[in-house]
């Protein structure tokens, strides 16, 4: 997988075109996170920073200065250092970074405190992501205060601070064709992983063994990380929405809910499937499953340009409520049950979220208080579910402990939608056939 630095350069140009006159934007690379003592979690670059640079190293700062004659983009990064590289791997260094990343200027990160205040001088406005990293907040203020300290010398300090997130995240919300290809690749790898787990599953194995099958398929296909903590929930565990302990034995008669997706090229997939451990749904499991599948398909069908973001959710609520009434799990009529939100005992989350570089991706869901309209290039998950708590005494015992979710990754196209996760079977008969070795 190669990074398209030309496209990334166009992203910087587009962002700067939307910035206010006489402004500067400053972004910092992600900081390493300690796992225990002197061991860190695997380093993953900030999505915003990677989106605008394609740079994967820590200890870096990017400045965007629209209209600057000497160069509009300036990167500060680690210098080449043989000893450091011996321990931690090869560093790109400022010269190679400037050439490879198509950056106008690059300097050692050790010089950032000397150079960056000069870049801020004369700028009326400073854009940065306020409040996310107190240490970086303080660093930005230190740079600005250096400029202010020279005010008597006629140097003009900025008078306004603006949140960068809105401009940048609106840009990230609509994906380019190359971004979509990466997301399709992530979804295809994840689809193979889900099918592998289904085929491997049988009563007597542990949840973590299914997780191992997922991770094996991710890694062997070029994905270095899952996009989020995988959920492998058997039996009653499937009624815990964010269950990720994954340490219980899978029993005969259990349903297994797997919510897992890989990250490929910094882009996430997010897929959920629910299947019977024994290979065959019971009558009660199949009845609930078919309702959730119907809601999934109806909500996907509602994803198209010009539709309000909440419409797929409303469609899923109506479908699930009608299904629960039909089974006698809640009382009708439909309009009254929906008005009372009777479904919320069984379906307590929204139908989806934006998907992109982050699994819960950036971008506003509402504009001026109204649900935004879907546009081509947006990607959303569609993930209706029904969860019948094991202690829910309002329903017959045969229904208790059933938890089912079906989640797909859906791209908004010019004419409708495209399901990126379409390679994972979700029809109940197809799942049973796959687990029986017929596919």
C-alpha cells in the first residue's frame, strides 16, 4: 500500500482555501501512549495529522500558512539520528520529508520553539484543535506569548483563536475515490475474517479463539491493527453492547455476536454479524434475527443523497417495533408503541455513525439544529439490533438472553448507496449454509 502524497497535498490546499485571511493552522502529531511502565501501545498517528501529511512518525508539528510567499506548508520532525534509529527504526528526517511529502519547508523538531513564533507573527488568527491536549494547548500559548512579548517592537500578535476541527472534519466527512478504495479493502479483509470465524466456531471453543481467527485474517492481509476492540459475545454476553472481555466458553444453543473490523491504510471498517454456535438458529433466535435483518435492509435502502441523516434510523425503529409487536414482545398499535418508545427496552442505540479514518468518524450530524442531508462520498454504518436482557421478566423465558445486531458499512453514491461490507453473508439461510461447509 502506497500513500498518495499528491492527493494529500490537494487536501492541504483545500483546507487553506477555507481558512480566514491572515491565518495560520497548527497541528501536532499524536503522542505515544504508555501501556505499562516503559512499554507503549503501538503508535498510531493522529487521523487529522495523517490526513494532511501522510506522515507516520511521532514528535512532529505541521503549520499551514495560506499566502506565505516562502511556502505555505511547514513541517517540524525528528532529525536523522543513527543511535535512535538503531533502537526504534529509520527516521525520514526533514530533507526527505520535504521531498517525499511534498512539503514546502521542513525543519528539525528541536527548532520548533525558535521558528514557529516567527510564522505566527503578523497572523490575525490561529487555528488549532483546542482542548484535546493540554500540553499542546500550552505550547501554542507559549508561542503566541513570545510574539506578544515583542509587541513594543511593532510585531503584531494574533487576536483570534479558531477551532480547526470544524473546517477539517467537514472536509474529512466526504471521501475521495482513493479513500473509498482503502475503505473497500478494509471491508473485504474484515469480511474474510468474519467468514473465517463463522466456519471455525463450534460449541466448546472460547470467545477469544474466535477473536484470534479474526486477528489472524487481519494481519495476514496487510492490516496491522483492528480498528477498535473486537467484540466476540456468546449467549447473554451479546446483550452487553460494548462487551469485549471475550473470555467465555461458547455453549451449545448460544448465538455469537461478532462486532469487528480491521484498519487498512488508516481507514476503518466496522462490521457485525450474529450467528448460531451450533450452525442452526432456534425458532426464537430466527424470529428475532429476521426482524433485525429486515430493519438492516430497510435502513440501507433509505441511504441515498438528499435524505436526512436520521431517516435510516427512523426506518429501523419502525421495522423493529412492528416486528416486536408481531411476536407479542411489546403491545401495539404501531403508532402508539412508537410514540411511547416501547422499542427502547430492546433497541437502545441509534442505527449508525460516520465511518472513515476513525471508526466513529468526524463530521457533524446536524447543521443549525437540523439533521444534515446525506451526500455522495459519505460513509455511514447501518447497525440495527435487538437485545433481550436475560433478566427481562416482561417477556417469556424463551426470548431472554437473545442479542442480535447486524452491521454494514454503507457508502452514499450519486444514485443511492453501495454496501462495502457486502461480502459477509447475513441472510440466515446463507449463514447456516456457510457454517455447514456448503459455501
